């Protein structure tokens, strides 16, 4: 119920929000977001297991980026809509091929009782 009420109030104030969030302001915010995230991405280029190939992370990033950009620039319709998901899945498959993909099962452990 609360989410429905929030949507109603937001839709009534949408014209006011559009005046606050101009294209110039939203572009500046997006640029600052990219500038904030880039150091984390570059730090992740070296965050691979010791036994992994040195080019594993850059290749996975390149596969993901090139597939997303290729689908966005060359395709239309459904392919453009799903390009991000397709690129992420392809980059993950490349990570599996290099052995750097960490599954959720490897990250999450269940608590063990003390009596065992």
C-alpha cells in the first residue's frame, strides 16, 4: 500500500521534478558517477586469483563491453533492449572459461552447529 501511495504522490509531482532535473544536471550527475566508478573498475583488473591468466579480467571486460556496444550500435528492437544482459552473461561465460568466475555457492556458507 505504501509503494502505491508513493507512486501516486510521485506522479503528481513529476512535472516539478522534471524542472529540477534538467538535462544538464542529469548529465553532470552521470559524469560524476562514472568518474567515481572508474577507479573501482581499474582496481578490479588486477583482482583475480593467483593461478588465473594475466589477461583474464581485461578479456572478460572487453567481451562484455564489445558485445553490449555491438548490439546497441548494430541491432534494433529486442536485441537492443536485452544487450546489457546478453553482454553480462557473455562476460561471465568468459570468466568461467578463465576460471575467475566466483559463484554464489563459493561465497555463501551456511552456519554450522557447534555440536558437530
